[in-house]
């Protein structure tokens, strides 16, 4: 860990701890999150953890820039990583099928695997939630096994169904609501991520872990899943 402070705005600092994305970063990022919340207390407006950084938005009527930077350095001086078990583990059931996951055969072929083996690989790792963004409740997760890592689509879809589970490079994610998207879609879940986000309590939070579990179409439908095939890219 190498602490660097960058000015993000007149009332915000980017606290950079790392340069490269790695799952091991998150124990430090979450420890920094706790320490900074305590240090800034009522002067804190928002604190956003991410892959390698934290954005600290503070009340500039309560703290000067110099005071804010001093608080950051003091709070993180003797930082130790958080307990890796502190984040919540979410098991997300996914129906992997070409009708709702059109890139399933393409990604499998690229990796030199059968579709069944690809699904097994995708379900064999507990993914760390690095950050939230793009859409309410959308968690960027990783790191995907290098063998199945796949570049984003050259032409994004205009409409990706809510619950779609995809891969882009070495990250994986779940689309919480109908939206455009350029990730390789492998399947779909009935877990309502957007409903949690609308209530101000996103299901996934940075530092959490996600474990995907393959289920049948019958199980997916029983959970309220929408089996409408994903439309072709256009």
C-alpha cells in the first residue's frame, strides 16, 4: 500500500492506496473506509470506496483542505487490513442458457471449454465486489479466472435484461435493471438487485463476496425469473 492524495474537487479528496486491481486490495480499502468515517465524523458528506481508491467528500464549511488532508494521513498512518470475512457472502442463483446468455457458447469456445465447463469455472470462485456504479446496485466483481476472461463486445446491446450476468475482461457483474450494455452475457438471475438499490440499501456493497450457483430453468421460473430471450445486438 502506498498512500497518495489527489484533489478531486474543492471539497473532495481521492485517497489512492494502490495502482493495480487486486482482490487483496479490498481488505485495506475497507479498513481505510472505516478509519476515514471515524476520523471525519460529522464533517463527512460521502465516502466512496473503489478498486484502488476512496473518494472522500467533506463539508468545506467544517474543514479546510489542509485539515482534511491532515485527517486522512493521521487516520491511515497505522492502518491494518480489515478482516477478510467481514463482508457479506451472497449466493446468487443463475440460469445459464443461450437464450438468456447468448455469449455462453462464444466465451466457452474462446476459452477452449465446453459450455458446462465454462459454467463450472464461473461458479467456482467467490468474487469480490470492488465498486458500485454504472446503474443503481450494479456491482463490479472479480477477478474472473484468466482462462475465461473475455473482452467487452465490440458493439454493445441497446437493451440488456435485468438480472443478466456477464463477463468483461476479468470482471463479472449483474445488470440490476434493463439498460444498454457491452458485457458478454452468460445467463440470468431472478435476484432483484434494483429493488434493494431503490430502497437505498443495495444488496451488494464493496467488500462483499458473490458466489454464483447454476440452477435449472424450472428453478429460475419458480423464483420469478423472466425467461424472455435476450434480443440480438442492434
